[in-house]
């Protein structure tokens, strides 16, 4: 969302001033003349930051509107593991990162929406998972609750020493959510043929100066490594496959999820800012209606 507020070329046009902020959401159908959607049903799609979305059939298709099955996950999980962040984790890690059992996967923003699923999926695929997160509470949670092998608290100090301790054979896959200094520290610790997934660079989004590029990029040369960007929307036709696998992992207990729900439409700006201070703990969700539970 922060990127969509900037002018300039990106993977999707910016949101104009005065337009509804683009956002994935879960909603309940209030009224419908569409054959596929009946009043009372829970749906997900690009509904925007608003209390009510009015969509023509064509707009509904463009918004990716689908019914959600609450037997597979709760509505908030449909915004997290079974939604856009989970899809980002799944395809970013598996398609771009291509982890192999026994390898070491490092993920920054480890306790966030994307990060929590990346680390757990890495473990499920037989890898060592090492998180990087801000603060003891988040690090303890990803290790003790989610089963990561280790987590480095970057706010407590030395990321380099933490990587040396927890990645003695180097980093095979780095899933980067934050960019900046942390990306440079991981570049300095790559294993041969490492893969770096450029998912995001949240440390840079509010810069008023140019984005800080990686100083240590020659490590890619030394280690015959590659660094590749990914955009989740490119994988839309394969989302059902990922939802099936991730829902199975949730059901059989191999995967957990955490959502951080802020109540109240008016709190949107404050909620958005939490992502940049790290005050969110898990997938940040803004709840704008009173009742979102249950489905018909
Ligand atoms: N490429 C794609 O298709 C795609 C799709 C979805 C998301 N993304 C990107 O993925 C990243 C994670 O998104 P999310 O929705 O899962 O957010 P999130 O991780 O739930 O929340 C953002 C987290 O970033 C961390 N953070 C903020 N400022 C930081 C800084 N200066 N240095 C280090 N960490 C910082 C904070 O955690 P700490 O408390 O640990 O600092 C914060 O909780 C973002 O960069 C986002 O843009 C990309």
C-alpha cells in the first residue's frame, strides 16, 4: 500500500488522491443479483478500504471476488495464510527460492504476515529456518510457537554475529522482506549458489532519499548466487493449489497463524503506520464492520 501511494512506474498503477485505497478484504454479501453470490455469503477480493463495496459483475471479476470456505480457515486466516501474504510466502519461497531439504532459509520480517508462513513452510520442506525480527517477544514466538530453528533480534544488535552463529554453513535461501542494512548483512553470509528472493524492502518505503542499494552485491558473483524479485499477482492462476496445501497444513497443525486485528475504519492511518514501527504482531487486519464471523 505504501508503494501504491507513490507516483511513478511500478507493477501496478498508483492509487490516486481521493480514490478508495486498494486493499484485499473479506466481506459479507448484503445484496446481489449475481448468480454466483448470494446475500449472507462471505467473499474475499480486492474490496478496498471501505465499509461497503458496490461491484458490477465485471468489477467483481477484476477484484478476484471469490466465496471463502470457513471450513478451511477463519476469515482472518483467509487474509493471512490462505490469502495474499500466504500466497506470497508460498510462491516466493518455493518457486523463486527453490529450497532443498537440509538447506538454511533465512527470512526477515519473520513474525509478520509473509514471514511467519515462509519460515514454517521452510521447516515443512525439511529446511532449517532462521528468522530475523524486531524484539524478544517476536523472536520467542517464531521459535517457541512456530518452530523456527532460531531467530535474530535485529533491534538488540548484531545481525552479522547472529547469522554467523545460526547459519554456520551460510545462507542458502534469503527471503527478503526488509532490504537495507539487513540485506547487506545476509549478502555477506551467503552459501554457494544461494538464492535471494526480493519480496519487499519495508526499511526503504518511507525514504525521502534514494533507496539504499546493496553494498555487498559482489557476494552474488563470489557465491554464484542469484537475486530475483517476485510479485504475488503473477501466480494468481495457481492460488487454488497453494490454498489447498496451506489449508491442509493449518488443519493438521503443522502450521499456525497469527493475526493482529485493529477495530475501526477511522483507525486505518494509525494501523498502516504500525507496519513501519513494527507494532503489528502477525498479519495486520483492519476490521471495519461489526460482524464478520460465520458464513452461510
Ligand atoms: N512482492 C510481493 O508480491 C509482496 C506481497 C506482499 C507483501 N510484500 C512485501 O513483504 C513485506 C512484508 O509484508 P507484510 O504484509 O508481511 O508485513 P509484516 O511483515 O506483517 O509487517 C511489516 C514488518 O516489517 C518490519 N519492519 C518495519 N520496518 C522495518 C525496518 N526498518 N527494518 C526491518 N524490519 C522492519 C516490522 O517487523 P519487526 O517488528 O520485526 O521490525 C513490521 O512488523 C513488505 O516489504 C511488503 O511490501 C511483497
